[in-house]
């Protein structure tokens, strides 16, 4: 396990949770602390990392990791939204107001199959990012068939070609969807994988730890004073800095870990381990909390109150951890045990592998 990446996953998930509270900093600054883009950079790196020694059942392993809990959370959200009306055929035959023009059954089916729904979100709105993750996995799986060693570079070529085609020759909705700007973060994660192998062994360890920690602090800290710097640069410069930040964060965390600066504090690791559950469950938690507040408590909203924002983030995070420990982990163990009785670790060898080995021993 790469513990620094687990910590970043936790921060990214809580950043998205924070964003969805609607709370804004001074200057009307609304941020997710680079949450989704950080997830995508990490995904690009991890796909290279886990396939460097073998690629057995790559796609099956990816889908079993993300699909079961996503499907379960979608089902729970449907119950929260419709209740007993789900038992009525009329509910499934009608479109969901403001979300899709197709019948509910088709909309839910597309959501569960990670299929694009035009410019609409899936039934569980955070699932839009999973659609791109699956799209990335499919391209990576196809590249692995061609060459495991060259698969990351083939993926980069495909993503660049798709983005160029969408910009230059293809006007179809599919091209527009597949060339979404966030896909560049998958490419950045792949680049970090190669950069770590080339530059990390020769880098001065103590300096790397301090420099990396400073860069991560600077990137996250910039979001607390966003208007002070965002309004002082041109929009193009701002966009470039915003795009670079998650790449710098992930690269710094990995270089720091390679240099011996691994974060091993278990509460942070636990939040990172639960990051997927937090990400998927927080819209449901927020829906229940906001409904309860409007009907009975009538407390300030998280948009208007710092204390309520913190409460919402803490409760959503805690609920995600509980779901991770009591549902996600047992579910994954059952699935993996049935598919592959003896699961081998991919962490062995030297270089990058030594990082993983240190954390297995810790």
C-alpha cells in the first residue's frame, strides 16, 4: 500500500464532500480542494503501478472494486427518493424531472452500466466521474492486450488522439464526451509513474521530503485564500495553475514517500481507505440530513454556517467510514474469495516496489 496516496484519497474525498455542502470562503470562493482531479491523477498512476508485474483479470478486478458499492448506493438512493413508489410500474415508466427525458428504468440502467447520459448526471450524481474511470479502464485493458510493458504509453496515445479528434474532426456527442478535459489527469498520473522511476532514486532524500511537503501545503493552502491570487492573474494563468496543482500534489506525495516520508498515522489511513465509500455515500447522507433539517430541526444550512458545514463533513465522513468497515470491506472479501481463493500481492522487487514493501512491514 502506498500510504501517502491513501491519505490523498481521503483528502480528495473530503474535499468533494466539502464542495457539496455549498460552503464558500471569503470572496465567494467555492472549492473542492482538487478532489476529483486528484482522484484521476492517482488512478493514472495506480493503473501503471498495479500492472507493472502482471495484468491478470485487470478489468474484472477494477470493476469488482468500484461496481458493487456503486450499485448498492444507487439502490439506496432510489429508495430514499421514491420510497414505496418504486413498487409501482408507473414510477419506472416516467422520466425523472430535470434529470433525463428517458423513462426511469432506462436512466437507472444507464447509470448502473456506467454509460454516458449526454450532459446529465447518473442517478447518483457523483457517478459521473466513475463513467470516466471505467472509460479509462477499458482503454487500459485494451492496451494491455497489445503490450503490458507499453500499455501506459498506448493509453496516452489513445487519449491524446481522442482529444485531438474531438477538437478537430469529430463533432459527435461521443467524441465530445470522451475528450472531457479531466482525462488529461489520467495522462498526468501515467507521467508521474515514469518520472518516479527515473528521478526518485537520484533525488536527495531529505530535501525531497521538505520540498514535497512544502508544495503540497502550498497547493492546498492556496484554496483558503483563493480570491487573493486567482483574481491577480489572467484566467489562462489561473487555469494552468489549477490544472497543475493536483499533479504537483500527487507527484510530491509519491516522491516524499519514496524518500522515506511516508504518512502512517492510522486515522488518516482509515479515511483514505474509506474514501470511495465516503465519496459515494455523502450525497445520500446529505439528502437525508437536509430533509430532516427542513422538516424538523430547522438549523442553519451548511452553506450559511461554518459550524453546520463542519458537522455535515464530519457526519458524511463518519458514515462513509462505517459503510467501508461494515459493508464495503466484507462485500469485497466475499467477491474476491469466490473469484480467486488465493490473492497474490503485486508488491515485490525493488524501486517502486520497495516503497510498498516498507508499508507492508509497518
